[in-house]
C-alpha cells in the first residue's frame, strides 16, 4: 500500500484541470438530461403497477417456454427472467384490469403447474397503477427534500459557498446516476431510489470530510491562495478517499456478480453513484466553491478576529 500512504501533490484544482473537470461534468449532465427527456426511464412494477411473481422450479427453468405459455393464455407483455439461480424465476406482468387478485393468482398457479406440477409459487405481489403513481411522486419528493436539508446542514456547519458546492455536487451525482439508467435501459425501481439516496449520503460524507480539512488549512495556511489550500487538503485526504472507495466498490461488485437479478439494479446504481460521487467530491464541490470566490475571510467573522482578517489575502 506504499502508493496510497505516500504523500501526493496532484494539482486537482488548477485552473486548467478545473475547467476540464467542470466541462466534463456539464457534458455528462447534459447527456443524462437529454436521455431522460427523450428515452425516459424503464420503470419497474413499483412505479407502473402490475403483478410480480417469484417462482421456484425443481430443475433449470425453460424461460422461453414459460414466456410462451403465459402469452398464449392471454398475459401480454410479460417479463420472464432468472434471479438467484437457473431454478428461480421472476415474472412481471402489467396491471390486470380483469379479475380480482386471488383469481389471478390461482389462474397463474394452475397455468404454471400444468407445465411443471412441482412448481413452487413463493411470492405474489399486486401493485395498482395509483400506488405506482404515488410512489413516483414520493420518491421524487424524498430526493428534493434530502438535497434541501443537506444545503441547510452544510451552510450551518461551514458557509453558504461551501453549501452551494456540496449541493451542486450532489445534484450532479443524482442526475448522472439516474441518467445512466435511462441511457442504458436498466430497470428503475424503488431499490434504485434507495440506492440513489444512499449515494447522496456517501457523497456528502466525502464532501464534508474534505471541507473539514479545507477549513482547517484555510486558517492554518494563511497567505496561501484558496485553490492551493484546497489542493493541499484534497491531497491530504486522498489516501482515505481511495481506500474507502475501493473497498466499497469491491463489496458492490461482489453483490452485482453474485446477488442475482433482484439486487442487480441496486448494485449498479451504487457502483455508478460512488464512482461519480468520489469524482464530484474532489472536483465539482471544490470547483463551485472556488467559482464563488470562497476564501479564509468567509470562515472568520471580521468583528471577532479583526487583527487576523487584516493579514489575510
């Protein structure tokens, strides 16, 4: 681990690199917004409503045969996929307008049993269209509320210029993570919303730790330019950032490869969010604060420290 523990002197926030990073962020955000406005999201049953079945087979399941069996019986637009193992199958159907949930469940059980008598219908969930609409609204409001509370927290703990940088970084992370799902057509369900909220927490933690060190160095390194003080602070925190990010990604990669289909969207959202969140904590948050001309005087009230403020650049 010598390469991590060795002190680094990377110029993360130099003018040229800062402009490149901001330009790259703008491009990624624009691509995400265009994809969201044109392609939209492949919403899961949590948001669209419908029927979800978890089925277990004694032997490897024949997915094309199961799909044909359901379509021929009148269940259109059915999604059939393996999850966990080749013996476990997840069925997703659009909202069924005819029949009550119990009748639909019995009909599906009898239909699957006609092909495989030992089939095990483990779980059946019914989500109405109105419930899906309510979940969509509540999920969006949860993200907006989280960002507003984070702005207030960072402004109270640091200063409004730092708060603006933190919220811009978090908004950047959310838009790009959600845009990734739109661009590549991955299913977007409630587990992804939970993952995005977790990404907000992870990214905020990284940003606050960096801002703590920046605040210390702003006061300790009097006479040093703001961008130089930020670069020193980020380099001092780089080992911690790398170790935290890499160990988290190792766990999430294992979850993605071994966790099965049911946790795949959740794992993908966290992996993308943590990579983007680490990037934004280093570049976006600090760059926005520098664009707002943050400096040591913002952290030291002049009326309490007049002799110190006079000495600052």
